[in-house]
């Protein structure tokens, strides 16, 4: 029997991602602030369809919006670590990166009463130290890499990557990867972002994005008996009216295709159970 799952994940970044890029003036701050308007809309929709999701929240946002974070947990959703201040790990020393991770966990524990088992790096950028730090701190899974589309896998440690030489793959670890993709992330499709050295155009028509997102699930359905596809949304992005309609159509379309909605933690345990049975 086929077992096809979908993880709807939400990175509740608020203004932290913009602030971490140096955008601290009132307009970018207000742009992130819209996430707090959008979040209850998303929670209401998830409740209507009885879907449990995984939310990744930086510590500074947990402290900015404690009641919203408490509501996320009270409604049965998983909450994962997304660092403290949304600074990409590549910009941090190993000690700073571990401090960000631990402060993020502390904030989540304080307001949700739960220690996160999953981690998603800010801006999907792992440093060479991240895997060691996550293993040392007992994380079950991480979700920032792209080596598969719809199957979790074990994260490696000790790869040797040198220009002009074949890859030397390191050893597999106990840390499980829940792979992601920019194509299944709302941000690059929808957000116009002007930075000193780049412009991301975004602002795409939601119907085209919806078609892509459903077709990735359709491909999995046609080619696999077991799989889990992860979608990544940000409340301040997906929360605009036409995109909320798209999210609703995505949920309806996935239900029609036989998707089971599951949290990231649930999907990792399902994969581990399958690995144990050696199916
Ligand atoms: Zn983020």
C-alpha cells in the first residue's frame, strides 16, 4: 500500500530575516510584522483541515510574539529550532553558531515547554560546523539540504570537497535530513527583495506556483510507494490573500491525490521505522 506524505512547514521569521540582512528601517520591519497578522489565518486554516504542521521560529521572534508561539504549540503543531537571530550560520564562528542554537532552544523551551528535536538553518545555509554542533546537542533531524526530493536520508560528516578532485563522501551519522528545495519555498517565487548587490523579482502568479507544487507530489505518487514531500512557507509571504487561496487549493489538491499530512518529526520517525524493517 502506498504511503505518501506531505509536510507543510512554516518558518515564522517575522522581521528577523530582514533585520539580519541589515534592513532595520520601519518599512522592512513592517513587512515582517505582517507575519503576525498572517499567522492566525494560517492556524485557522490548518485547524479547519485538521492538519498538524511544523513551525521553525528564531528565538528573537519567540520573545517578540510569545502568545502566538504558545498558540502554535497549543494547537498541536511541532516547533523547531531556527537559530536565535536568523543570522546565516556561514557568517558565524563555531562558538557563535552554537550559542545561537542554544539560545534558540532556550527561548522555545521557555514559551512552549518543549525542547525542539529539529533544526532548520536561517536562509538554508549550513556552515562546516553545523552537523557537529547538531549531533553534540542531540538533534534528531535537520532540514536545510537538497540531496533528495521526497525521501529523508542520513546526514554525512567529514566529506572532503576540493576543487578539481572527485568528492570523498564522509560517514553517515544519526542525524536525519528532511530535504527541502527552493522550488518548494514560497519566498523566491513571491517576494520582491532589493538588496545593495541584488534584486529578487518574485511576485509570480500563484496559479503557476500551485501547479508546480502539486506536480512534484504527482510525480512522487506516480513513481514511489513511499515518500514525503516538504513545502516551506513564511507567514508574511503566504499570508497575502491570493496566496492564502493558493495554500487552500494546495491542501485540497494534495488531499485529492491521497496525501497524509504529517509533522517533520512524525515523518522522520516513519522513515526510521521503515529503515528498521528494511522495507
Ligand atoms: Zn527563516
